[in-house]
């Protein structure tokens, strides 16, 4: 059975599938102060690390091992969405 990737909408954020379009932003968001709080995240975080994360996210979802969401912030006055981070649900049974 295949599942479509869930998309969750809130008042100011949207959780959506991580895509190749996010690679540059993920790389920029992964600063030293962020990486030090995350397990198994290299620093400096390179574009290749972000690409690997995106690819692994796709595989994990297809195998029902994890769901990795991109977090988009919807600014005030209808401004465009801004990627502000990611969040993962892992070890799904």
C-alpha cells in the first residue's frame, strides 16, 4: 500500500514534504548553534549533507520508518512561505 505524503496547515505554519528545493535553505539553517543540539548531524553542514537528508527522508517515508516534515512559516499580510526548519517522527509502528 502506498501513502500520499501528509500536509498539515496551521494558522501560521505548514508542515509539508521536504523537497530538493529546500536543500539550500536547510544548509543555511544548520548553524553551529543548531547542530550542537542534534544527534548525528555534522558541522559544518554541507550541501551534500542536506541532499542526503532529503533523499533519506523520501526513502524513510516510503518504507514507513519516518516522516520528515519541512516547516514553512506564513508571514503576515500574505507574504510567501519561508522554510524555518524541519521536524521528524521516527520509529513509527
